[in-house]
């Protein structure tokens, strides 16, 4: 059986913030995940360069602009004068 709960670290101990369905003396494995949220800047810095070498950025930009130009040209042709 597994569950996820929140706990507070205080006085060197983890104190559950909700009831636990455990028998006295039962051993468990604890995985620590911090609840501290990272700022958006931290998120951006941690992921910077993730696409390096995977995508040709210049080619991607050209394809995006070419696609926009084609749609714009098509819209101009169908527009009533």
C-alpha cells in the first residue's frame, strides 16, 4: 500500500500533517520532495539550452515566417476588392 501525505520537519523529526493508516512499529520508506516552489526565473535558467543541437533554430524560424507569408498571400487573394 502507498500514499502521499504532507509533513512538516520540526525539531529534527518529520511530523505528518494528516492521519496515517499505519500500525504501531510499522516500517515505511520515506521519499523527500520539497514543497518549496521555484521562481519562474529559476525554471527558465534550469531549462535553458535544452534544445541545443536538436533543432536548427534558424531553419525553424524561416519555416514559420514562410508559412505565415503563404497564409497571408492566400488570404489576400480571397479578399473581395
